C-alpha cells in the first residue's frame, strides 16, 4: 500500500485518525483548525474524499458529512475515505458563503501559501489532499432562498466522472463544465474526478437532501468495491442535456404551481407573478420540456430574478 501523509502525519493501514491543520487565528487570536478525518482500511483500495462546507452557509453538506462519519459501515471499508465536514470554517462562523474579505474559496485554487485566507486553504487542499485521492464528492446546496433538488453535477467530457455520477444514483445528473480556479477543476487537472452534489438551499436544513447525499455516497463506495451495497437502490437517475433558469419578467409576488422534481411540458404554466393590489397577474411558462431541478422560495421577486431552474430532457 502506498504511503499516506497529511500535514506531516503518517496514516497507517487499518488506522482511523483525526488531523487538525492549523489555518490561522481570528482577530481575537483564537486558533482556527481545519479538522480532517481519515478512515484507512488494512485492505488496499481507492481513496475517496467526501467534503462539505466549501461555502460556509451551505449547511446540508456539512450535516451530510457528519452523518456519514457516524455510519457503522465505515468499519467495513476497503481502501480509504477522507472526510472534511467543514472546509470553510470562517464562512460557517459568520453564516456566509465567502471569507471575511469576500473571497470565494471555490474560485481560489490552486491557492497560495502566503495569500488570502481563502487562498491559503485552497493551497492546503491542493497540496495535502488532492494528490492522495482517486475520487471525490463535494457537497453543496443552492443559494439563499434557492433550493436544488438532489442532483450530481459533472462535466460530461470527464468520462470517469460521468460513470461515477451514475453510480451515485440520485435523481438528476447535470452537465456542468469545469470552472476556472474551482476545487473540481484543480483536481481534474491532476487526473482526479470530483463530483459536485447539490441538494437543498443554504442556511436551511433539508432532511431529504442530506439523506440523498449520504445514500448516494454509499452507492458510490459500493460501486467502487469499498463497502457492501446492503440493498441500497439507485433512484431513477435522469441524465439532463442542459438546463436554464426561467426568469421574472416583472416584479411582484411570486406564487409557484410546480414543485422540485416535477416533470413539465413546454408552454405549461409554472408560476404566476402578481402585484400587491390585484391589478397585475403575469403567468410564467416553461420554454421547453424538462424537469424542475431548482426553485426560488422567495415570495417577493424583482424583474430578472431566477425563478425556476429547468433541466432539459
């Protein structure tokens, strides 16, 4: 088995260990650590990263990784699973997607040892974690008041990633090109496949999104021969060719008539926008056949706001 070292700590076969990497200090001089949990089996196998909280306000992913850490199946793995429940500690403390200086960690790779806080954490992930892994799942959610139905986002050009997305087996697979300076693209440059799971919205716990994150990860590990399948069944996974948001043409009170996961037809009324005085009522229609993969939960919208995210069949 190949040697595995994180932050100068050697992880031996059969060892489960927590490693705390010192990141920086708050203005109060309180030390901030990045906790990393490693479960390494005695038997060789793939190394998989499961991470959450790259954006500090995306709580579902943090809870999903925490729940997976509590799973008894971990004692039966082959290979290695690396868990990072909370990557962006600063954002979590401030209920923010970004760092105190407004930087987005997922646009800061490969990072710098002496750069901004986001750049320093990106540097740690690039140099301490990515070289060790074979595959990864990075848990995310929608934005504020924007909820995503359980879905895997992967670049269809990444053939290995696409096969892993099917093995994950949640409701939808969306084609999502690699974004410059993102965690996923940095891994891909090093021939590692990281998928992005999206479920729920930021700052709001969604039990089903968390459940699908955990079960999908188990299905993936079973596909890789790392754990027993234990009867876990994939959803009827639908591969979507592309997707787009239907936007508000006017401002007003937004009332949706569809739900996440619904199939819709071209021309179908998805929602209505009305004014507070009962004089304006504008229907929002689907521009093509597809499925609802994202939905705005804000009842008051402005012209141009994203309302309904439809994935094309």
